[in-house]
C-alpha cells in the first residue's frame, strides 16, 4: 500500500506494475478485465489501450479498490464506460463461483474433518446457508440488475425497479460473512487444527474484502449511473 506521507497518484502514465504492486487485491481488477500479467514496463494507459479498455474507467475501479471510502464524482460517473464495469461485475460472479467459493468449501471440509457428525452438521449448515444466500444474490443481479443496466445502455425501456431489494441483499450478505468469521474464530471445537482454521479465515477475509469492493462498485457506480438513465460508454 502507498505510505500515508506519499500517497499513490493514479494516472494513465504510471507504470502498470507500480499500480498492481501498491495493492495485490487489484489483481482481481486486472484479471476480470482480461489483462494478463507479463506487461513489462507498460503504462496503465498503454495496457488499457492494448486490451480495449477505457483507461479512466479502469482507474476508477482501481480507486474504489484502493481507497475504502472513495466515491466517484458525478462527472467521473458520467464518463465511465459501463460495458467495462459490467464486465468486471459479471466476471467477479464467475470468480466467486468457480474459484473463491470452491476453495472456501474445500477448506471448510478439511477444517471440519476431525469433528463429530453433530458438530459438522451444525457448522456446515451455516456455511451452506451463506453459500446459498450468495448464489441467490448473484442470480438476482444477473436476472434483474445487469439486464436493467444493459437495457438502458441499448436505448430500451427497462422493466421494474429493484433498488430497494438490491440494498437489502447487500446488507444480508455482509452480515452473514461476519457471522461465519465469528463462528470460525470463537466457537470451533478443539479438534479443529490451527492451520486449517487459519486457512479458512484467510479465505473468508479475502472473500469479504473482495465482496465489499464488488458491492462498492455496484452502489457507487452502477446504481448512480442507472439513476441517470444512461449507462452508455460515457462518450
């Protein structure tokens, strides 16, 4: 992370490697937009141009990842390429399903292996309910929110208004991952190994952090842009 007395100034001319080195959580932004590693001394602008990505939109996504309370200005939101934002959000869902939750599920199984059947059932049920809640949330976005944004972008009349349900869903998944972390930290039986506990906690913390950024992009970029009735490419 950049130091407090020398904050990182994001711009098109900075080296892409410097940006990624500032916080490796940004790897999710790079990979979900199809930017492969091995970019040498390329600048952010050169890297975005070579990958067909709007540079200012890419930098806004990075700022939201780097600065927890960063809120884009209205002018910044108006210029964003929402195709890039939607690609990031959709690929995030794909990552959670195929990598993040898969790894967490395996780690939970390893963690609970030495436990009695009753203990396994109770803890696993809580995890399974959380997993199901996430899947429900992803499905809601994919069936309603993303098509809504795409309809506006294409000049069509969108159906429905889902803002209230959208906010409630985000609140629920944030609370439940906190509950799951507390169970792992406070209430696991003595049979559970320290390394297995640490592995599950690391995966939970990474998932929580990533979901927070995912949510922030939806709430600070997607929803304001939908409210404008304009989700085009900002040109």
